C-alpha cells in the first residue's frame, strides 16, 4: 500500500504547503510516501521562497532546504527561476533537487510503484497522443492516479439535482467548467483516482465505471474496467456501463477536485489537501479491481466524446485512440481487435442493407421534409451540426486548385473559433507559447476569431501543423495563415483579410453573398458547404444555401456574428477552382431568391408538411388517419426512421386537439410495437422553436437496438446537452404532456427506460431562440446527432449524406407501409 498526499494549486505558497505536509507526515496519519501537486506549482512573485529548495547551478551549491517528503508537480506556473531548469526535460521525470521532481507537461510515468498520469494546461497534441499510445499497449491496466490542472468537461453528467445544487453553492457552475482534454485523458488512461484543480473548490464525485480502450460501454474482451474516483481541489491561497458485460469486471474511477492551498483553517468546500492509501494497480487482483461502491455511475465522459476537435476519436467514427480498428458491422459485427461493441440483440436485418444503399444513394431530392431554415422543421433532423471531428483539410474536390505558396516572411496565424467559451488573449498566449516566442496576440472585438504573431516564421508554421483542430477550453481551434503587418498574406495571399468586415447597414443581417463562383449548373450547395467548413465556418451555423447558375450564391447563417465570421474566414476560399469573394448580402435577396421555404404569411401554402401544399412529396407519406399521418423523412438515419405529423398546420404539441393527441400517441405505441419486433426500442423527439407560425410540428421516431445502447440514451442526451447549455428535466409519468410542453422553445424526447419496454420523458425548455453566443439555443442537429451515435452510425448524422433517389425513397416507403400495416392504428 502506498500512502500519498495530493495538494491543490500551490501557486508559490511553499511554506504553507510544506509546513502542513510535515505536520501530517509526523502525526498519526503518517508517514506518507509522496506528495503530488495539482495545478500551478509556482508563482512569479514567490521565486524568493522557492530559491532555498533549488541548487545554485553557477556555483554548484546544493539546495539549502528540501520538502518534507518527495514532492512531484507537473504545472510549473510562471516562475522565472524555475523555467530555465525545465528545458529539454519533458520526456521523463526530472529531479530538480532532493525530493523535488518535475513530471513533465503530460503523459504517463512510473513513480515508485504507482502509475501516474498527468496533463497540464500547456500540454501539446504530442503529449496527449503519447499518453493514448502508452495506454493502448499490451499489459496496461490503467493508472493509479491521474492529475489534471482543470476539471474534466462532462463530469456532472447524470448527477442528481442535489449534487448540482451543492456545486452551485460552492461557486461552481457545473455546465460552465471543464476541459475536454482532461476528459479525454481520463478516458484514455482509466485512472482509479483522478485529482483536478482550477475550479476553486473541493468536490468529490460519485465513482464511475471505466469503459475500455475502444471507447464503447462493452470494451475490449479480456480487459478489466475499474472504477475511477474524481477529486477536485481548491487553489492555494492566503487563507458507458461495463457492469453488465459477462466475464468482465468494472474498474471504478473516483474524481476529486481540490481547492487552492490556504493558511489556517478552511471550510470543507475549500479543502486543498487529500490523503489516500493506494494499492498499486500493477499488483491488484481482478476481484479487488472489480469492487464497485454504492452509487457508482456510468462513465460521464463517453457521452461527450466526439465533441469539438482535439478529443479522443470515438471507435464508432473509426478513430484511433479507442483501441482496435473497426471492421464490418456498426452494431457489433466483426472487429480487428476485440469483440462486439454492444451486448444487444441480433443485428437488425436492415443494417447491412443500409450500408449497401449508401453506396447507391444520390442527392437528387429537394429541401422539403427537413430543416431548411431555423423555422422549417424536420427532414430527418436538419443539416447542421459540428459532428465532433475537425473538417478534413486535405484532399479537396476534384476541382480544387493546388495550394498557393506561403510567404516565407509571414509570422501571423489566424485563429478561428475562439470566442465560443469566452476565451481571452491570455488563453491563446498560453496555448501558442508552447510552440515558440510570441510577439502579439489579438482577438477581434466581439468576433469569433483572433490572430497570433510569432517572432519566427518557422514557429508560426509549426503552430499551424500541431495546433490546428486541437482543443482549448472545449473549442476546436481553426488555424490558417493570417496576413502579416507588411501586407503579405498566407496561403490565400492578400485575399484573406485580417480585420473584421465592415459593419453592414442592417445589424441583424445573417445573409452572406458569395461571388466569383463558376457559372453553370455544375456548382451545387454541397460544394459551397464543404469549402466553407474547410475554411473554418462551423457547419451548425449554416442554415440555408441558395445557388444560382450565374456565378454567385447566398448563404444564410444562424446569427449575424456567424455571418460576419464567415466573411472573414471564407474570403478567397477555393470553390471548384475559383477564389470566392464574400460580402454582405441583403435580407431581401435571401428571402426573395430562396424560394420554396416556409415564410410568414404563406407558410400553409408552401409548408413542407401540409398535405394540401404543392411542395408536399406524397411518395413519402405512408399512413394517413383523421388528425395525423406518418411519413418517411428525407435522408432518414435508417429505413424505419419516420415522422409523425399532425394534418393541421400546428406549431407545437400543446396546441394539438384531444383527437389529434389520441392519434399521435396511438402512432407512437404502434411504432414501439413494430420496432420491438426488430428487437429495437423507440427513440423519438420534437424540436419546437418560436418562429411565428412557420413551424409545422412533427415528431421524429427512430428505432434503437435494445440493450445497452437504448439504456444509455438518457445519459447521452443529458451529457451532450451540457455542451450546449441545455438542461433536461424528466416529465413525470402520467403528467399531461400538453401541459408540460408550454415553453416558447423546447426539445422534447422519449427515451428507453431502465426496465425493458419502459420510457423516460425528458424536456429542455428555454425562452430564447438564440443563446448568448448568437447561436440556436436548441441546435438544429442535436437530437439526430444523439440518435446517430446510439446507432453507432456517426457518418449518417447529416441527413444530406443519407439522401436517396426518388425511386429508392418510394421503394422504402412502400416497404414500410406494408410491414407496418398490421400495427397501424
């Protein structure tokens, strides 16, 4: 057994720290084997206090003092005295002085008998990748301890309301804290204890079960999943379930957050020192590792994997950091390394058929039966969404022009996606200073981008290579060459502007004119969308694209800020061999030219869902009752993905008549029985936004294989919601749904419950259509993304990639109508 002490951020308070440690070490609780420090260890104004613990290199004099027990830290802070000693020492533990050790920026080290993983704020992508690689090697069982400077993002997933209230009482807004990189490190290294700092409070989370290296709930056959404990620390200052998998054990993690080290007595909410006895994991038997304390939850971080770039790639996306490569079979087919991902029923027959259909699908359909714009509704869940992975930067289309030469004197890097989580210049400085010396860091006022100027061109080039797509406080950074002060540009020359675009006449304008495009009918909206995303535009921000044959297009965005950002980042983007010119369009242009969409005043005539509308695609309608009907969506996730739609043009569930409610619920029950025959359960949702009558409400119903995937739907929905500031509450069983769904904007979902055949009703409500960053408060793509992940089909999250020819759609509709006939009310 190894007895350790773990301290929160020291921040130069060495006397406070070491006096407390010495007292504990000599008391009844001691002696202790070592001290681990979380967060910044030093402070620039405390070098005088640090000097006695370090040798004097110039004279060779040894250190005058030493810590009471061996002390390890990984976040050096901003000490000018310590910084020179740490150069060239980031691949192994470095002994700076007697009993004072520097672990490095990030990785996995052996400290005595313990396996210690750690990740600093200044880590590089290579540090995180090295940790993944080491954790995936044969014989790795997990880490005894993980140390991170920040709490992991998503730690609060599936916690009870009482825990969230407690966090709020100690000043921690659960949805607003956490690092995606810390969560990724926890998933990769599978620690038994996880200590984090930076939130200014003490908190010990309920233990959670670890998932295996493939990122699935089941994990890799033959490996043991332990329980992790997360412990959060206060700063130093002057005052996916594996439990049910046969033959495998659930290793548990405990997360503990610590506050900063403080002099004198502190209340429990600011506790900064934690003692624990750890039996090294290398010497533990499977039975001991399998012990699971009461209250253990599923892994909270798996639900947020696939978020903004820089995180571990999910196995379902074919990424690496999750163990074995995926072979055939999205639902537990053959794998190169390990067994099936899901312990569920047999694979539905349509799974292989979907894979075959994908290779034959075309994109000849219209924009109806989906979310064309913010008020438009369904088409299988919309067309936006981050999807989780940074867009591919190589390859391009067959029409792409070769890259232009880079100015060898340019030292400016454009940084996109920097304001989504209130990043500031200090955040950028810390991130980019890991590459090389900086001259300046700027963030455009109120915009979504900034600029980092290096002292050397080579450092700027390296930053582009190693930091593009990496995570910074939950944001996937988008990098490209900026424009140097001399006026020389990067890859796009002078076409890319460094300043924000001039303010438009209409400050609410969300339309961008894209000119200098190829004329003719070859250019499609998919070409523009792809190149905008490659340029750094968030796909979730694009709500509509209207292409003309005259060499220009209009692109509509979710907010004015997003449109302004697009004008900057997409300026000069290569679209089918032409250098695009972006400027403000006008609301009149966008509205008049778009055509076919639901506009105020003519929504019932042009509505995609009204049976009397000339735009209705009748071949998708399968079942029509007196008050409601069922139809297939455009670009459905799977063949039996359907929509339940009221015949009357009604905007929300609360407006349904008694007769319509009866028919809608009857269709739900029938679909549930129909899906059960395929050994699947019903996952359905309704997204309602206050758009002045333009929205025709509809419910999307999707079959999810019964078993662990279905059981995890509630946790995934809640955890993913945290990333977008969404909080779901349960609608009590038996409550009138029309009374429960009264908010102006809401997302309602019905997910499988714990007992087979049961359901849980969840709703997120908000009075605002846009959040404080000017984006939809309920993302258009959110629920469909969840469904795609539950199906292990992340590549089908975008409806447009699933679109079929009209003949194929007709065939699927007729097939569904025939098979559903015996269940239809």
